[in-house]
């Protein structure tokens, strides 16, 4: 399984972004989004079941983040809104509840 994230970039505080994670190989994995802010460890942001059900979010993003997937396109999405400066991070997608497969990450920078 290969995962490729995209959609990151520079966004102003209060803005929004939609990150994508394209998967090659089997699509029927539970998928996670994980972020790493500068100088900090990895934080699991969100997860979604293989059929799109069972979504969950970290308290730090709850209400400002929506995870979804399109299995026909082998893609998982993370829509971030009302971004704050602390949202600056490298965002990874990782497949399976045991985080077996990782993408290379996409950088999100929240700055005025």
C-alpha cells in the first residue's frame, strides 16, 4: 500500500484547507490522519472506518475538522477549517488501526 498526501499549503488564520490521501493497493483499511507540529511529537487527529463510518476526532480539532473518504477514488480527505496558528504541522495519513502504512506527509502552515 502506498499513500500520497496532498493539499497542504500556506493559509491565513481562520482559513480552511482540504487535505487528500491517495492510496494505491487495497482501499479497505481504517485510515488515520496524524500531524506533527514543529518541535512536538505525533498527534493522531482523526480516523475513519473502511466504509466511511466510525469517524472520530482529537479534542484539539473537534468541530473544526471533517474526515471523509471516497473508496471509488481510493482517497481519504481531511477538511480543516477555522485554522489556528497551532495547526501548523506536517500532516500524514496512515493506514490501518495499527498504523502499518504511512504517506510522506503534506505541510500545512497557518500564518498571516
